[in-house]
C-alpha cells in the first residue's frame, strides 16, 4: 500500500504545497456554506486530505470538502439543527455522528467490493444532480452577495416573536409532562414557569426560527425582496471584485491559483483599508479537539432517521471520488484501485467527523493542480493536508478576518463551475426520456430534496430503460436453426477470409446489445486493446439497437482517443437510433466521417483494401 511513497520528493513537495494553497479558500468557503463555520471546512480538508491519501487507492488524488458533498451536508445539518430546537451545540454530536456513519459505510463499501458498481449510475441522473448543486450554491449565496443576514434583520426577527413564544410554552408543557405534572390540575406551575421566560430568550428563539425560515433555496427566495431593499453595497462590491479577479486572473496566468489571489487581494485590501465589512466566524486556534460527545450523548432514536441519509452521503462521496480517480488515471496513465480508494475516503471522513470536520471526497481541480505541479505519489496529498494544518495553527486568527463576502464570491464561482454544461447543451438533441430524467432530478434537487431526487431519478431511469430494452428485444427476436447456430461463434462468418496482410493494421471490434449506462465500462477498454500497429478499427454496430446518453458520451471519448492515436474508426451496420443520437451531437461526421459508415462488413472491406497499403 505504501510502496514508493517517498519517491520524487521534490515533485510531491511542490504538488502538495500548490494543492494545499488551492484548497485553503475552498475549505473555508465550504465550511461557511455548510452552516458549521470555516473551521469545519478546514478540519475536513486536513483530516480527509491526509488519511484518504495515506490509505486510498489513487496516488495523486487530493481529497477534501467538495461542492456536492457540502450541498448535501448543508441539508443534513439544517434538518438536524431544526430537530434539536435550533440549538447548534445540541445538534452537533448528531450531525457529526451522521458524518461518521457515512465514513464507516464507505469503508464497508470498499471492503465488500461495491466500488466497481458505482459506474452504473445513468448520466442524466449525474448531470441533473451536478447542475442542481451549482444552482443551489448560486441561489444560497445571493444573500451573502447582497450583504443581507437574517441575524441583522430585526424587523424580520420580530415577525417570529409570537411563534417563538408558542415554542417556548410548548417546551414548558413537555417538561411538565416529563416530570409527571398534570397541567390542567396545576396550571399555576405552568404560569410560574412562563413568567420566568425573559425577553432575551424570546428574541433568541425568534432569531432561530427566522434563520431556519430564511435558509436553503426556498428560504433565500423568500427573503430575497428584503435583501434587495436593504443591499449592503460594501459587501456586494467585495464579492463582485472577488468574482472578477477569479475569472479575470485566469486570462493572465493559470500558474498561480486565481481563487487564492482573490482571497489575499480582496481580504488584505478590506482589512488594511479598515472597511466596515462582516468577517467570517472566528476560527479556533490550536489543534482540533476530538469531539467525544458523539459517543457520550449517543441515542439510537436520534440517529435512526438519518441512516438512509448517511448512506446517500457515502454513495455520493464514492461517486465524487471515483470520478476524480478516473481523471487522475487519464492524466498519469496509471490505474487506481476503486475499492481501496473507498476505504481511504471512509477512513478520512470518519476521522474528520470525530474532530468536527465536514465530509468530503476526491476533488478534481485540486487533483489536477497536484499532478500538473509534479505530484506523483500519496505523499503529495499528505503534504497538502499538513500545510493546511500549519496554516490553521499559525494563522487561524488572521484567517478569521476574511470578509464573508469574499467567500460568497468564491462559492459563486464554484457554483458556476460545477454545473454540467455538456449535459445542458445536449438538451435539444437528447432523447426526450433522458431530458425528462435530467430535468426532474435538477428541479427536485433544487426545490425539494437532493437525496430523494437522486433516488427517484435512478428508479425512473431504470424503468424507462427496461421498457425500451423490452420493446427492442421483442422487435429483434428471431429463431436460428440449429445447423447454422455456429454462425454465432467467433469469428463472424463474413470475417473468415480476412486478408493476412491486414491483420496487423486493421482491428475489428464487435459490439453486441444496447450501449447504456450499465455497459459503458466494458467498451471503455476498446482503445487500450488496439495494438500500436493498427491504422484502422472497424466497430461492428449491427447488433447495437440502442444507445443512451451515457453510452453516447463513452463512445465519443473512445473515438477521440482513437483519433489522438491516429487510428481511423469506421462503423459497420449502424442502426437507426444509434446513428441519430451520434449525429445529434456531431460524433458523425466530426469523429467518424460519413464515408466511413458502411451498411455491411463487405463494403467496409472494400474501403479497407483501397485505403490500407500492403507495406508493413
């Protein structure tokens, strides 16, 4: 597991330091977005980054809080706080316990070998979910962008005063019931306790209710008119300058992370000019402390409703991490170990939860930065985490002076970047059923519940797929006589007289059955199977009746890789639906010209004989 971890120390040092610097502003921003504060984001980046690198199965992966994981965590945190009377300290052990449970589930997933099944999630579901994450981040950052805070809107808080008194009275009645006091027989006790309620307690409860009512996507839209009426132009300008620098600095150079430049320039300028801005929550100094209340206050009844939520969080982290692992593989020409990666992510998330950190996963941008900066082994990810720990210990007080508007600006750029524009651009060209699934997941995620939206999308995608395949199977079924059944064996009958001089130059790939989200992994190996001597590949599509969006994009990736290798792809026997869907996104004719589409193998061979030389 730890073989060659200390090779290329110089490259890993630069890679780790660069990735850690990129991770700093994002960790702070994701911590703020989650609702637990910037320190929770830093703790997550430190512990997940270190232990996921140490025990994971992708050498160059940098892990920490990510946009999808933070968006789901935000929903979990808000619901558990609401269930605990709006008291964050009371809810914190249960929140961290859910995160710990998700980490342990990831470890079980890795040990049991479930990692290889993650790839079966349909593309429209992933696309809708990722776009929803971006939309949620953008909407929830409108208030910080405008400098609006429910906590400072006294008029709005006062609207919840009657409801706050009702909540406090309900608490008294519940306490008396627990003590065995019969309220109707001893009503004076109730009055006595009610009279002891102070205006400060009522105000605090009203503020808790106001914050709950104004949180999330619906809450932000609900309070938007108030935010627009009372714009804090200082906060707005700081956020706008942050966004401008992040997008503008990339046009100058990509060697220095634009997010970090924006963080230092805007925060430093606001601090030294003594501007009147709202800073982020204070970051505690010193090493993170183990939160033992997770175990001492454990209650099965409190945690049971969130078991499914923890499982969803575990699966999301697995998907997020393994997708990044694939990106790392393509850049480094290596092969990650998916199940070991899940174990590493699970260990990282479990330890982070015990120290008060939010959950995370493999982070694509940070991983790419690490690789481009020279990182090649697990050491680079561990160095990135240690750098963040040093910053926490030495500069925690300084980081507490960062304007909240700066992190809002950073999050807005994250929200813009995380959306799946490839899927959105394909909406006019994709099958109607896949568009419906993607948009359904998108809208349900944004306006209802992220977790249930994905579940509904998966079920709907499976039902639609089964219906389509059932219809196609019934249409294509035929009876084959026993004496000609050997035609089904390899090689196919029309390939028997394949010329000898072409065998090292022309590669034949036979595809059978529908190309959909559950079969894409099998054909992804296509480009790797082709020998270096090959100049052409004939992809036999006569037995492929259907391609979904996932299959289409997988085919596009394969064809791009073949073109990069100067191998010319051709299609033989392409059916109507695959032809239409590949034409709709210009795979045909951009990657496979129309002259390389053949009705049968005989026509393809005529073309090959005319265009492939006998010379070796």
